[in-house]
C-alpha cells in the first residue's frame, strides 16, 4: 500500500483528495496536516511513502516546508499540489526538490498517476513543464526577474503583494521586522523596482499570487 500524507489548509480540499484516493486499492491516506508546522511534526511520527503538499498555506508556505522536508527526509518524495498554474511555480518547486507538480484542476486520474510515479522513484512532470524547464536551462538570461529570487525572497514577495505588513510577515516567518525589511530591499533591487506598490503590480502582472 502507498501511504499518502496530505498537507493543505482547506478541510474541503483534504476531504476531496481523500474521496479520490479511497477508491484506489493500493493507496491509503496516512494522515492530514493543515499547515507547515503540523506537516513537519506529522512527517516525523507518521510512516508515509509520499507527501501531497499545497504551496499556499498560512504561516510558512509549502516551498519553505519543502526545504525542511528535503533536509529531514531526503528520500521521501513530495508531490506539489497547487492552485497555481505550473508555469508560475512549477520550475521553482522542482528546483527546490519536489518530485512532481500537479495543479488542483487536474483530472483525478492524473493525480493518482503522479502519486504512483513518484512513489516508484520517478518524477512527475507534464510535457509543458518539461519544455519550460528545458527553456529555463537553455536561456537563463531570458527568464523573468523574479526567478532570480531565493525561495525566502519569493515567499516575502508574495506576502507583501498579499497586503501583509512587515510585522505580520515577520511574525509568520519567525523573523525580525528588520530582516523582512532587508528581504524587501533585495526584492526591489532584483526586480529593478522602487516601491512596495510596484512589487504588487509586478506580482499581479506575472500572476504570482
């Protein structure tokens, strides 16, 4: 049996995923987590073969949790399941160590196929994402400026664009306000922008939220 750990902050989504997987004779749901903290704790005490991880969760986002999972459980495959199209976050997720990337509007059969593929030691990458990865490798200079951001900078970028204050972001990430301000400065420099409003416009223009 393939044991799946689901990490998503929406109970309805978790219930829907369980309904998809319950009919599969070789797959069981080993546990659920609603945020990164619960996920990391459950991963330590629950035996599982794959983690289904949402990118957007309260507090630390999925990509940050992914880095911790890769450090603590390097052989455990993590399959990203996101509302965001793969051309927005797919490359970043694969570079961060994800075994695959599936969008939430994918057919249930695609999700089941992806789970079996990564559990067998493979990678699940759609042809469109594979093409984008190849283009990313072949022409780094042509990539959008936001792809130069570190995972933490990218997380702060999304939080700023979501209307959160430096204090709110600092509290969620367990960092100081000064550190968040430093990240904001780096983001402005890398994106060649001047103001917070410009960061928000950039994020919306590139559909990063």
